[in-house]
C-alpha cells in the first residue's frame, strides 16, 4: 500500500528557511514522479514542484529560485527546501505521487502546516 | 504557463439533482501522441487531502461512484455528478498535466 507522510512544518519567521520531508512507503520514490502541492488557508490548491524519476525538476514561478525539490533514495524520502520564506507561503504542504503513466495525483500525504509569521 | 479556469465558483444543487462543473484551459491539453487529454478532477472535503476522481479527462478512478463522470477534449471539460448525494458536498478542482501541472481555482458544491 502506498503511503506518504509529510513532516517538518511549523512556525517560522519571514526570511527564514525550512525543510519539509515526505517519507514514502509501498513504492520507490526514485522510480516515480513526485510533487509538492500547497494550499493556503481557505484558498485553492497550488502545484509547486515536480521531480521526475529521471531526476529533472520543475517549479512554479511563485517558488522558483526559493524552493528546491530533492529526494534521498536510501531513505525513500522526498524533500522540499524552502528559503526566503514570506507570509504568503503560509499553507498546508502536501506531497503527491504521480499516477501510472500520467501527471495526475493518485496518492497524497495528509499534509504539514507551515506558518510564516513574525 | 497553462491557466485553468473553472466555472462556476460555487453552486447549490438539490439532493438527487445533477451538478455540472466546467473547466477551461488556456491552451489545448490534448496529447496527440497518446490520444489523451491531460486533465484530472479531484474532490476535497474540509481537513482532508484531495481525492482523485477522474483522470485522462474521462477515466474514473477505482472506487469512485459511477455518478461522477468527466467529459470534454482540447480546452473545454466538464465534471458531472448525475445525482447529488449529501456526501458529495466538497470543493472540486480540475488539473492539467500537459505541461508541468496547474490547478483550477476550485468549485464549491453545496446542497440547496
């Protein structure tokens, strides 16, 4: 059974950095495309980043140059390094696994809340 | 970047009636090499992560009730709930994966 468990969220001051983790089980993160999606309070889903099985990475304009997606194959874990955090980065952050042969999200974690505030 | 626009932003439907949600992409999301539209639909209830309902525009995910159906091609797509049930109250999102990924702004479905 595929499981995704995010961690690393919390309260951080503007300008600070945080690294989110997504521990995967039931599959190998290096063999699938993995994504980060966030949802600000009361707002819509926002796709942030993807790391393809081959290692290529892509980002939404809103986080490019500030956020970095990566994975540790030995730990079967996905990461999101977030730098220069702003108030509008406050959101629940989800990791999500692409579906079979397509960029739709069949599996989601429960999310981790990041609050950026002074 | 491809922009996804849903309509309406919200709708109220009587139990047992049909609910229709539209989604329009700013450019075609039809992938000709595989003859498929790169469009998915999700349902999200409060406090929960989204749940995949439909992928490739019209393929129902395993376990999704058959009252949910997806249609459309190219740039215009529709999610239909044929007979609204109380448990269908949620926010629904469309998402394209033709180039990276983008979500629509969501449509809130309520009971009239």
